[in-house]
């Protein structure tokens, strides 16, 4: 009986070791795709704006026996919104350097395709961006992060995605939303801004649907 018990334990340990070896410990990849971004404002309705993102991704196995990964990387992401009001038009297109930190768990389906949900947080830093205001044929442009800019550079929020992997190709769909009020004017931080239309923003928070394609090395 003891021999049978130890034999079963040995088989289980070998199987566990074999399973663990099937999980890649370090995964590097690249991603690129489409953003459909917007910003929520108190009392105002804005239209979504198409943008882009490009990213380098790193995944690290967290458990030897389970396909649980920490996912992070570095991403350039264009967000913003469009809005029409009182005969005028407002377009805002900030560009962020973004660092996501998420956890994902991978489900392998018949060794053909791998599906996994991801959830976590991100920090974004505004590196560039222009605002454009048009009214009665007059167009005014401004630097969103300049001395008279209307946006704070830092943003922080949550990020969710669903991903399918086929061989080394990756397809993802997700959403992210900010916790931070990124409008300077709402806090009285920039009363001399030339962008008078932005004074009615109130609290301003980012939101973004994204669709990505990529490749894992």
C-alpha cells in the first residue's frame, strides 16, 4: 500500500512538473491598435474620438503550477474627445505615456487558442497634445500641457481586457477609465487660459475603448 501511495505521489509530482514546464515564465510582445476615447464631464456631453496606441508588453509567470501572469509594459496612447456647442467646436487630443499593471489567467483550448481576461490599473503621463476651438470661422489652437494649458499631466485608473492568442498572434479588446480629474480649470489652477470654452468642463475624467493586435516573441 505504501509503495502504491508513493508511486502515485511520484506520478503526481512528475505530472505537476511537466505542467509547470509548459507555462512560459517570461513573455515579451508588441501591440498596436485603435482607441475610441472620450472624457466624462459634468453637465456636458462629448463625442468619442478615434486615436491609436502602440505598446511593448511583458508578462511574468506568478505561479509555477498555474498560468497566472503579471502583465505590464510601456504604451503610447492617444485619447481625447470632440464636442459641439453654441455654434462652436472643440477637439482635444492628448498623447499619454502609459504603464499598465494587470493580472491575467490563461485558458488553453485544445492547444489551438488561448483565452485570458486581464484586470488591473494604469498610470498615464501626458507628454503632448493640442486643443482646437472653432467658433464663427475663427480657429484657435493651444498646447494642452503648456503654461496656459488646460489639462493636468497625470492620470490613474482601471483597465480591463479580454485577449485571444493564436500561435504567437494576439487579439485584444478592452476598456480603461480614469479616476483622476484631469482638468486644471475645474480646480482653479489655470484661470488665465485662453481656452474659454474649457471653463465649463467641470470634473473631467478619461475613458477609452481599445482594440489591439500584436505578436509575442
